[in-house]
C-alpha cells in the first residue's frame, strides 16, 4: 500500500524522497530495482554491462505512465547495474541509474554552507561534471529549504520534472542528484515545487557558470576548469605586493556591449576575444592602468546594463563562453592592464526564473517589502542577515577573483545597502533594533566581505560607490571602518561637473564648487569618477556638457581633464569621453568612432593619452592622495578671474609640481604665482597646445622663478601666461 502511494506521488511529481522508492532496494532480503521511464516500451536491468558475463533481466511495467520494477528473488546483496530501454520510437538506450548513486556532498560541506563560511561553495552547488564510482556524469545541487520537491529538467529528460527528482539533504535545505551520462553543454533548469500554496516554478541555477543567450534563460552545464591556460603569473605575483594607494590608478570604464559593435553581424556584440584584440590596444595606447567593466555577470535585460543580475557566477553569454572571458582578462594582464568589474550585491530583479521567491518563499530577499524591495528600481534586496545568502554573495566575490583573476570589485549602490530608508518615504521602512536607519546586517556583511576578500586575495581592490557621507568607508574594519580599499568621490564629481557646465561668465560665483572638495579630500581613499551615469538620461555627453562654441567646448573639456588629473585622488573616465563624443551613451549601439576622422576629436584623444602618461610619470600626482602632505594651495581667492593654483607633492616633498588653471576664455598675461623655490620651471602640460587643438598660447616650454615673494609664504614666484580655458602643470628643473 505504501509503495503504491509513493508511486502515485512520484507520477504526480510530488514525492518528497524519490530515493526511498527508486533505485535498488533490498526489502525482506530480496533485491528490487525500480525506475520511472516514461519514454520506454520495455526495460531491463543489466549487470556487468559490456562484458562477456553481461546479464539482462526484464523489468515489469507496473503503470502505463512508465513505472518499472524488477525483482531478484535469489539476490540478497546490492550490485552495480545499468538500465536498458526500448523507447516508444523503437530506439535502444542504455544508461546508469541516477538513483543508484550515493550523496556527493559531505556533512562538512553542509555544515559550512549552513554557517555561511563555505567560501568555495560554487565548487559544490550548481552543476559540476565529475566522476562518481567510475562513472562520468554531472552532479547537480541547489539550496531550496522550503521546497517539497526539486527536479533537474532539461533536454536530456524532455523537461519532465518527474524524471530526475533530487535527494533532500535534510535540514541543510540542499537538494542534490548525480545524473550519469549527462555532459558539458546540456541545457537545464531546476523545477521547484514548494511546500506552500502548490507553488511550482522553473528556476535558473543560481550557481550556473554559463547561460543561454537571452531571451532564453536556461543554464548550460559548463566545466570552467582547464578552459584556459593562464599566462599572467608575473602579473598575479606582482599584484600581491602592489601598493595601489601609492601607485597611479587611472581607470577606463567600459560597457562591453556598446563599446564597439560588429556591423557585419547585424550590429551584434563583439566577442570577448574580439574585444581583447580591439579594446586592450586602445586602453593601452591611452595609458590607463585599469579597465572597469560594467557588470559582466549574466542579466536578462540589455537595458539594465548588467545591474539587474540573474547569473551571478556567469559572464554574459552575449560575448561568448567563460573561457573566452578568461582569455580577455589574461590578455589585459599580459599588457599591464588591471581588470575591475562592477559587482551588484545590493539588489536583484524579480524575473520569475531568477532568485526571486526562489523556493516559493522569500529565500534570498526579505519577506517584508519595507526591507526587501527597491520600488524605485523594481528590484529586491538581499537578506544580509541569512547565513546562506551572505555565503552566496561573499563566495561569488571570491569566485571572480579566483577563477577569472579579476583585480578589483567596484561595489554598486552601497548607499542603498547601508540605509534602511534609502529612497523610501515615511512609513515605507522599518527601523533597526536601536531605532535608527542604519542597516546593521548589511553593514556587517560589507565588513565581512572586505575582510575575506583582502585575506584571500591581497592586492585586490574593493571600491565602494557610496554617495553619502558615511564615515570611514575606506578605513580598516579593525578601526571601525567598512574596509573598502577606495571610494568613488561622488560629491567631487557632481560639484565639478556643475561648475564646468556653467557659462564662464557665471563661474566666479561658484568657485566654492571646486574648493569645497579640499575640505574632505583626505577623509577617504578617493577615486575621482566621471562615470556612465553622468552621460545618460538627458545629462549630455562630457563634451556636450561644456559651454561655449565648438572650440570652447573642447578647451573646457581639456581643462577639466587637466584639473581632474591634478586633483588628489585616483581617476576614472567613462568610454567615449576620450575622443569627445557629442551624443549621450546609448547601450544599444556602438560608440561614435567615426568622429576620430576629425582633427578636434583626434587631438583630444592625443591629449588624454599625454595626460595619462604624465600622471604615471610624476609621483607627485599619485603617491600622496589621501594626506595633506601631498597638496598645498597657492591661491584660491582669485574668483573674479577664475584662476586656481596649487602644489602637488610626492612622498619626497622636494619632488613637486605647480598646477594652474584659468577657467575663463580670457588669456592672462604676466599672471604671478607664488612657488616654493627658485630655478627654471618646465611646462610639462599646456592644454592649450596646438598639439591638442588649442590656441598655442603658453610659456615657451617654461619660465624662470623670480625672487619675488608672492601669495603669502612663497619666497619665489612665476610670471605666467595663462591660456584661455586651460590647465598648466609646471615642474622645477
């Protein structure tokens, strides 16, 4: 009676423990083999398959749906076997029974996952080709603690959720099954039947390494081991001991789907290998030290730019396979370029095949929408207080560093994680246990994330996009900080763009936009970003933000770049800005590379290349970015003329540069600037040079300092010609 009831539940796809029914059992001292084979007309249990002593015993078909059973009355001990079937289409197939294999995951694996410290759980969960008891197949495992039944479905079983129902590993919430004969390239999903409300859904594997190309959403079995022979050992060894805080860091931000398209493929995406051949030489010629990629993790909607992630462990299949992305990163390293990827632990989309309501409950997210939903973005917030969720995210961060040799993680939307009332009105959020708006669980998660990343991967950067004045974002956790390496200086970005977008006639009333940053410039390890968010949604491109006629727009932008590279802080510049694209960034098409046929755009790109070269050549511009010892004002009082001047110093205070900015279209002749010492000051950079499409007004390559005190405490001074809308950088010989 109990067997019949179990068979009924099996055929309905509702059996809770298929291993109790299917496979080999020894009831009352007799061996019995049961199998569910809906495609079979007839079936046999085969012993010693493929040998001279092969023995086949026909199975009895107990139900018309395809439940078969064979009884071995003379056998009292289990034995190894395979199953042979003749299908409804008269095809003969042979395979090993997945219900004859023992569990693969160990109790120790389950313990670590449960306490949230299995930092390589991506090697255990998901789909992994492997060998069990000498048989090749794929081991599938997934966390779904509130499921009544979980099945692997795919082309290999006709997407029938009754065929490969998984084994529950008890209170761990993990389900697993080893399916022999399945191999790399198989397409699959998990079908989940919840304990509650008869919820049934087909879910993508949260740990999948590879996905079908959108709009399809199934995962693909992919063995990421041995897919690429890395050639970057020298880079990786040097990275461990690299002090990025005292090194030049200039980052080129790129969206791989729109940096350059392929017209021959109907304006399709470039592959990772094509990008390696095109993007890397471009970035190298420009002189950037790093490429930062908008999220490459798999996402269903192009318009999200990757910031609504579904496949946290999979580089998007739009540009090729995981092995191809490894090749891209390796080529970057061999060319001396680091790779930073945007990482999105702040939220995830509601797509039915993704993490949302994964097992019929709010598993990865909070059940209370006041904690678990960003209505502004239409996304869900991770439940950072749940061990398994923290483990999922931290192991994902380590995965990109381990398997793809990524050099840095830029963490998106950190402010939305830190504040419970982020973008929420009164009554739409729940205070923490102390009555405050700080998300204590997210804070603890971010600290742990940074501790673990820096422990296992010294030399890797973690970068916070944090748009508020949260204290000590880049201080170590043992000093009460969040532990990030660096933070985007969003205040500097907005103030600077606000200033430079104004007509110069009004700039004298807004000089505080440029000087205010020095009040807080050394409170964090800052990156100065001009990012993709500033060239979309009507904000205009970097060039088109600039006021004036065409010549003035280019001059303003050159001056802005000169100011950016002179200001304390590391640098980030979004793609298209290097050559002065007129249109806003459009994720759905290529950048306007045709503009490089024209002289102003060519020379702007030449200018940025030279600025990057100067930045890397002069320690005064990068060695002391988080301390007052690297910066000294000469003058910020000349608001009427909109002139700023300051000194930048290296660790050796005698190694310094003088930086002067004339932010009006009026040239200034005989403009006196105080300097620390006498001698000849060589003009290292003049943004008005005709090399850069400027008016070629300048100082003839340099000027001698005079023993005329100026600007208070400076015993010497320079009489300079300040070109219109210009940046000058001078260095004493």
